[in-house]
């Protein structure tokens, strides 16, 4: 290597040439990369960006520990499990809640492994829609990639809005714990969550360079608080009953760190490692918390009928026997959930930015822009915040309508997993052309792991459309099928009217792939 210049050497004869392995270094040889974003931009990162036809525009200030913290934030950690137990307890009770959690983690493991390998092959902020474009057949890549991009964008925007909504709900619950005469209203809730959304957006814009430090603190807090929060076991032992139901899908957000790939040092290795390590790290914490939570719960129905609407707050109150102790525990969960939502907003904005950069969204030039000094896709952060606030404004008029819109997260995200994993399976079997080289590979276990991931994702996708309760009303109906069809129909219409003329798919910029 002369004068620090990266030398690319084609090996093999397929249309997507493998690049000869280059030793990792912190040197950044790209002359057109500004000096203030060269730190952390390794030769391997440069090689990957060059192969995908992308320009480095953001700082790579995430390292392995902070990346693990980021992924742990968004995946289903113990605090997420506690908050999301209401539906599982209502429809299946304690046994089904626990065993569904076990089943979900087993199935999600194969999805995580599959996504980890794809993120090593193509470490880009685009994530699923880029992988579909690169791995799908030439005939189908354009539409499948476009559909995946829209599904991923809608899913992540809904995740951010839903998590922000939960933070507002917990704030109102804290007020109620200490002032039982407080009567929450929807307009108050809308103001609280809108203020929270704006605050998180400002953090993502002006304090983004401190996000890795915050994620490192999160990992420490996760260990210390979880290990010290084994609630008192002096409460009456639960009365066991028999239930059967399907617990909500766990592990959503496995692709979150992939959307941060262009801000992670040595992303081709760090991203897949963080996906797997954070997933494995979450398992004992989630299992330990759920087991303790279920065994100290005095009565399931009393927890479900709690005025706060969140069973875990009732359990905290019963365990501590006073409002102050329960408030402290809820406050810790709330602070951690603020961090989770900030991380979700970062992933959502990067996915939106990447899709716009490839002309997949309206106003692509504006949405796909990176601020020249902050090195953050500020416009995408603004749109993410605006989407959430619009959802919250709907809440003033109709809580049912807002909940219906916020339910559109699970099915689109699982849909993108199905599409990209199916494309990889076809490429593995046909080998036309072979998959690009990766520094983290499933090797000979790739096909069976991908197939198991596809089976579980399809199973989860199917059940995401079913209502939670047997007795269905307008409030309990799962509106996800209607909204999913609506999103797919709208994106299909937009593709036919506009996108098919301007959207080509990111694969056209990939080195060695010729589509013209």
C-alpha cells in the first residue's frame, strides 16, 4: 500500500468481486473525506463504503462497548419486558408469559444471526432495503427493495412514537402514585409526550457526539440496577393457573445497530458482534427479571386492574409498600427508557436518511442531507420528531385511532426480515452471483440458520395480525392488517406513479454490479 492509499484487488470472477483482506488500521486514506470525520474511519470501513458506492459523511465515534450498549437499549431488555407484560398476562397468565418469552428468544436468535451476517457483508445505514437490493435477483430487486424501505421506515417511525408515548405514560403514572386525586387527560398526555419527543430530538441533534458515552453508561446502569433490584420475596406466593395464548414478539429492533453502521468504527466486525453479544446479554437479565416479577406478583387480575394501567408499577408498589420507593424504581425505569427512545430515534432517522439518499422517499434531496458541521442527518431527525407529534395530536381526538397507528411496528419490521432473509437463501442456493465477502460469516451453517430465521419471522408475522383479546371491540381490535395493507398499497401506488422512474436501488452503485 503506497502513500496510505487503499488498494482494491479483485479476486474471483463473479460480478460482485470480493475484495482482498486488508489489515485494519485507524488511518483514513480517503482524500475527499473531511478531516473532522476521519477519526475512527478505518481502512476496512473505507473498503466497505467504496464497494457499496457510498461517501462517508458522519463521524464514526461508536466503538464496540458503546455499540453493544446502543443495541442493548433497543432490543427487548429487562425494562422493556416489564413494561410490555400487560397483554401477555391478560391473555395467557404467568406460565404462558414465561414460556412464550423463552420461545421468542429461541426463534429470534436465528434472525439475529442472519442479520448479523448481512450487516457484515454490507455495513450501511440502509439496512434491509439495501440488503434486498444487493441480494435479490436483478428482475425483482428494484420493487422489493423499495417495498422493504417503506416498511422499515414506517416500522421505525412507529417504534419511536410508541416508545415516546410510553415515557409520557410513565410520567403520568409517577404523578398518580404520589397524588391519587390526579385525573390524567389525553391533552395533558399529548403535551408531555410532545415535549419529551422534542427534547430527545434536540439531544440527537446537538449531543449526538455524546451518544456513545451515554450508551456506555447505560450498559453499566443495566448491570448495577438489575442486579440490585431483586424485589422482596416476602409477598404471598402466586396461585398458579393454566392459560394458553401467544405472548408478544420479543427481540424487535435487532436491525437497529445496522442503521448506525456508518457511525461505527470497523463496522463490518463491530456491528455483527454487537448484535449477537447484546442479544445474549439480554437473555439472563430478561429471564431473571420476569421470573422475579411473576413470582412476587400477589394477583394477576389486581395488577391488570391497577389504575396506572401498567402492571409492573402495581408490583413495585406492593413490593416496597410505599409510594416513594415505588416512585424511585419507576424513575430509574423511566430514565433508562428515555435512553432507549433516544437510541430508537437515532436508528429511525438514519434509516430515513439512507432511504432518502437512494431516492426512495419524497423530498429525497432534503431528507438525505447531512449537516455540514454537526455531521448528523438533522432533517431526518426533524421528520422523525414531527411524525411522533402528529401521532400524539391524533390522541387528543381519539385514543383508539392513535393506538391503531402505533400498532404498525411489528408486522412491517418482520416483513422486512422475511424479504431480506429469503433473498439471501436464494443467493446461497443459486450462487448467481455469489454473496459478497464478509468478515463475520455463518459459514456452512448459513442455509439452515437462514431457513430457521425465515420460518420464525413468518410465524411472528402471521401472529402480529391477530387481536390480543378474544372479545374484539373497536378498542381491542388489532388494526395492523388494515394499516399494513394500506401502507403496502400506498407505497405500490407511489412506486408505479413516481418511484419506478427515479428509484433504481442501491445495488446500481455497488462495485462490480452492472445494471445498465
